[in-house]
């Protein structure tokens, strides 16, 4: 029997060369092809000095090329490190450094070492090395969380895999085995899924690039390709049993484990498929794949059964149960599992101290101390009994709190910290972190999280932070984890108004939540994303410290917000009380100047303006409505501002109300015209007519009569003076002005604060915002993601196409709740679903999306019509991976971006100086719009918004979600007709729709 993985595969290549070894979609490799290509890779590596004792990082997307690369490394006599390209960049670099690698195999540069592609290696000529055939040599390195503060690389031998997949009667693999490979590359489950079929002459089916995260839809596709054997984590197994148990009926063997099995779910599975063999596997990565297995029996599923045994040792494996003095416990007693045998790892790569601590000699044999507790029953079966140390699992990821602590204590402000599991809701375990600082006050937690996020996986990031003067200690002088957890979950009484203001009362009034308590979760209490944006702006003024939307989503309760604010950074400059505008030129705001330049370059471009239409049903006084529009323009100076030249630059020139009179032009509509068609007819006149910004005010109006009780009002506004938030302000003022006109009362007074006041304030503070926030964007966008969309044509007019689908209110609610649980606003869910859809459609794991923020970070801006929107670039690595992990990444990215959103995005582009041509950082957008105004206008007339899509666009692709009164989202995908094809666009929209539903069901 073979003693090396590559030796076993070579045997099947000799015996059954034409048999299919590897399949992904329609692409297949025979055993002969696999063996030959891997041999050329081995020759190429040997020619570059790679051989026995070397460790080679392999950073290749899941594909047949990945299998060729891994087998080629083994044939060269070296060991591979299958790198997860979704890892944070600092973690990736740390892994490469710890391996001492001088060369990597990959699709792109990895960790600062020379990187060579599989194709280039496979073109090599030369002798294929003859590696030793002992089996104890290193085959691979698997990385897991480490208590020392850095990821631990476990060096796994060839025999570690072979003893499980070739010699274990519980796992009868053979030439008819067709096993799905879907696990992440850095996990030892990949060895099970990849090598179990290949060393037995079977076939491995690689999960397709369109669905690298396994879910019910992806599984259904792969089962159709002949998959008959499957490994599932217990969590994913539970999900599939609940949602699609029928999918598992065609399997010959199901393997599960990684976490404690759910006996009720196993009973449910057995009820559906009583003859399906199910094996529970247990084993830390240090013992390679499994240390024990157990084929689930009928008696394990009895109604009174509450657990599934983890079974007996696999071949060539020993298990001892030890007491704290490392003495075997008596029969029936609980002890720590210690593992010995040929599957044991050689230790931790580059970490002899940690190796010596965890790999010890007991009873004359080398053992690994797992930290897991078990007892051996009368039937000889092992039963899991929890952990002896601090290690835990968060969303299926093994987490050493010590590693998280070590990362956070390298942040300059943090002196010490304790990371513990906390259960803030039944069955939902999260990480909490209590910390002290070098200066005695609270740290900038947003910056600390950003810092730690460069090294930690999303599941390793604490969701609950609390600054404490000292960490609680136990009798031994060590941190008392139980006391820390109690401190985190039952905060000491902290004044809800640390700045001497009644914070709770103010928030209740602001959010119209009179029953809100100091410890209530704001999202669960019903606060919308708009509510929280407004709260962030108001809280700065109330508390005198910087409060961002990211802080609100992270802290979530008024008590925590107030407590954090006590020692938080001082609030930035606020918009001063209005004064008389200075004489002389008033500069355009940063955004206004951008739109002014865009209008000069492309007069009348549809992307520079808005056409807003409304159906008015009921009695209408058209003359009063025209007067009300003029009154509204008089109240908002930005709507009567022109932008003439002043020297070398344009300036704002505010016209007097009587200089800015516009007519409500009446347009005759064909008899029988429907409201939507009428809106398009009225809008068509506007789309064809550019604004002359030097002389024209940035608003125009038309009205058409459908019948005696129905009219369509159409407004055309230039973005230089108007954004989506402004629409509600405009309609509210229009209602009030129309009501006054009907009643014959004087118009409301003109507002004191104008957009010009904001422009002057921005010009004074912009340099400071840029200095403070540019470093974040330098780090975030240091490596631009290559374009994923097909490039549009440069010829002809960029005609806009769009398709729409309605997202049910319950899906919207659940997706928003999932985003909030990850600490992000609802747009996080839209970004995650869009990123995943594009990644699947175009076969990439890296996507960068654009989105937008309201930009009204000062309370005085909430009631000001104008353009404040800022662009945010949201890079998503691992875009095609497990939905929950992607949502966590999107939520983290969005909240970080929102905390650094005062710098105009074109200043970011100017500072980073990327290559020009298409958008330098993203080509696709995902934008959550505000709900459009609706309801009574006045005098019994009702107002309903109508959609008027622009005819052209320079935007390559945008996924836009528009909330509706019903709670549904109207999801629109717009794209250029000369870019993405109609079929591809429809597929993307459907995938986004499906992705939102996935997130809403927990991924």
C-alpha cells in the first residue's frame, strides 16, 4: 500500500490512465493527464531548486490547475501550503514569512515572494524528482488560529491523510467514489475532499467557480454531475437538512463533523433517508483530518438520545484521556483527549516553543494535547465533553482568543485586553473584548478594529468592545474570563448623558421611539438606517465627541454610545450658525465643481440631472401649485443659484426670488395616456435640453392633465443643486407652500442657512478632512481590483438598459437584520449580494463596488436641499465564498468607509493617481436609495411618485434598491447596452435577488 499521496495517485494513473480524476463543470482531467502535468510542474520546481524539506505556497483558485499544482509540489518532494486568497493581507504575509518560502505558485503575486504560474511551470522540461517513500515526510501545511498571536501552521505528513482515506473501514472509498471538493484551501477538510477519491482511483468534482460556497443550489448542480460522497460541517449539514433534505438522498456516504452534531437533525435526516450511511468525524488539524470516526447507528438516534458519539480512533491512531497531570483517567471519567500515531503533525512550522508545549511524550509515545474533553463509555465509544482551554468556534471558524488578544495589544493605544465568548442572544455566541489603554481613556475602537482587520478573519473580530480601568483577575492572578464575560454582558451603570444632556430622551424624540430603553438595541427597536445616520450627526453635537455611523452600528445601545463618548475623540468642526454671506465670489462646493465640469464636458448628460415625476390624484389648483413651486424655490437659495465665471473659476451667485421665477409649463397629453407613459413623455422634453448653469436656475417644471382628477407633475433638477435626500425636503416644502396658497396665507420665510454657507465651511475644513481620512483610503485601495465587466464600446451613444424585480418585504427585513447582526447597515446586504453575483457571473473572487453615502454628517445639513452625496469604494475579497462570511466582510468595509466618508472621493483618486481609462477602482455600483415621498399633497390631492428612467448613462452597471411603503425593495439593474449583454444582465439581477434571499435565511 502506498505511503505517499503522489505515489498512490501515480499507481492509478498507471492502472486506469483514461479514468476521470478531476472534474470542474465541463472541464475534466484524466489520471494520465493529471499525472503528466503534475510531473512537469515537479520538474519545473526542481529546476528552480525546490525539493525535500521545502514549503511551497500555492495561491491558485479552485480549478484543475490547483490540483495539478498541489500534486506537482508533492512529486517534487516538497510540501504545499494551499493559500486562501481571501485572507487579510497581513495574515497572508505572516504565513509566507513563517514558511520561509522562496517561491510561490499562483495566479498573482503572493506575500512578497517570486510567484510563478502553473502553466509556466507545466511547460518545463527536465527529469521528475524521485521523492522518498517513507510517508512521514511533510505533505502540506494547514493554518489555524494560534494562541501565540499569529496563525499556526501545522505540518501534516502524507500518512496522516492516507491512514484516514485508505485504511479506515468507516470510510469505504474506492474507484467509484465521486467526492465534492468545496472546503476552503487552508483547511484540512480539503485534504479529505481532494485526496480521498484520488488515492483510491475515484473522481474529485471541484465546486464550480460560479458558486465556490456550498449551498443548496450549488449542491443540486454538483449532484447532477454524479457526486455520490460528501463532507459537510455540522452547521451546514443542519441547514441542508432543514431546507433541502431531499438533496442528500442520492448519496452513498455523508461525512460530517467539525462541531458537535445535532441529534435532532440526525434523527430528521434518518427519517428522510433511513439507509444513508452517515459518519461523524472528529479531529483537530494537528492530527490530520480525523482522529476518530463513528458511523451513526440506530440507537444513537433514539428519542431520548441527546448526543452523537465521536467514535473510535481511526487506523494507526491512539487516543488517551488524561487528567491535568497527564495521567490517564479511570474508565467512565472525563479527560483531555491526547492523540498519537502516524497522522500526527510534525509540529508548528517555525514555532518550536508552541510545538513543544502541545506535542508531548506520554507513556513513551508522542501525543498532541487537544484541549478537548471526552469520556469513554461502556461501549468503548468516545463522547465529546467540551473544551479544557479557551479555544472556541465562531461561525464554524476555530478561534484562539489569545491570537485575537495579541493582535489588539499591538495597537498603540491598547495596553491589555481579554477576549472571551459572550452569548448576547440565545444560541448566538459572539466574541467580546474588554481592554485597558496606555492613556486611561477609551481607545479609538473604529481605528483599532481597522488595524486588527488586517490580520484577523471576520469571525475572529470581536463584536462587543468595552474599555475598563483594569481587567478583573482571579485568585491565581490571571484574567478572570467569567468576570470579563459578565462585565461585557452586564455593563456597569453608566450615565446615558455623559455630556450633561438627556441623551436617551433626545434619541427617543429624534427616532419617535418613546419606549426606547438605554440598553435596547436600536436596530431591533425599529430604527432605520436613515434614523441612525441622523442620530450619528446629532450625537456629535449633543456629546461633543466624534460619533460616526460606524460607531452607531457597532455600539447599538444608547448606554454604550454614551459610555464610549465620554472619552472619545473631540467632535469635528460643526457648521456654524448662519451669518450674512461675505461679499465677493462664493466658491462651489467640491461636488458642485465636479458637476459643473461634467456639464461643460457633456452638456445635457443624463447622469448629471434628475427627472422626478408624480401622479397627483384629486382636486388640483394648478395656479396655486405653480405659485407653491416658486415659493419653494424662494425658500431654498440653492434652487435659485447660477454659476457664472469669476476669473478662472466659476462662482455661486444667488438670485433674488423675483429673479428666479419659473413657469409651471402645461403640456398637452394624448387622450388615454397612462400615468407612467405621461411621465416618460414629460421627461423626454427635459432629457434633451441641457441646463445653462451660467444663466439658468437648476430646476424646471412641467405638468400634464390626464383627466379632471389626475395630473402628472414632472420636475427636472440638476445634480449641482440636488440629491436623493433633497427630494423629500422639496416635496415637504411644496406641500406646505401649496397648503398656504390654498388657504391664502403668506409664504413661509426664507431659510437662514444656505448651501453657500456649507460651501464656505467645506472649503475651510476640507484640507483637515483629507489629512485625517486619506491614509485609510491609501491602505484600502492600495491594490486596485482589475475590472470584472466586459468593457463597453467607445463608439456611439451609451444607451441605458434596465430590468427590475421586486424583493419581498420579509426577505428585505431578514437581509437587513443579518447585516445589522454583522454590524453594518442594510446596504451591506445589497453589496454582498451584488458582489457575489458578479463574482459568480465573471468567475472572480475579487470585486470592488461603488456605493454612496448621504454625506450629511452635520445636523444642520439635514434640512438643506443640495448635493452632499459622496462615493465610497468597497473592495470585497472572497466575493464568491460563503454568504455569511461575505456579508461580514461587506459590513466591516462599509462601516469603516462611512467613518472615513468626509473626504470627497475624487480627492482620493487624485491622491492615489491610479491608471485612467475606465473607472480606476470599480465599474459596478450597488446603491440603496431613499424611499420616495408619497401621501397627501394638500386639499384632498394625493401624490404618488412615478419613475422616469434616463435614456443614456455612462455607468457600466448599477444595482439599485428602492424601498417601497410596503417594505419591499424594487431592485433595478441598469447597464449600458454597449457593455454587458442582456442575458448576462438578467442573470446578474436574478443572482442578486437570490443572494438577498440567501442572506435573509442565514446564508
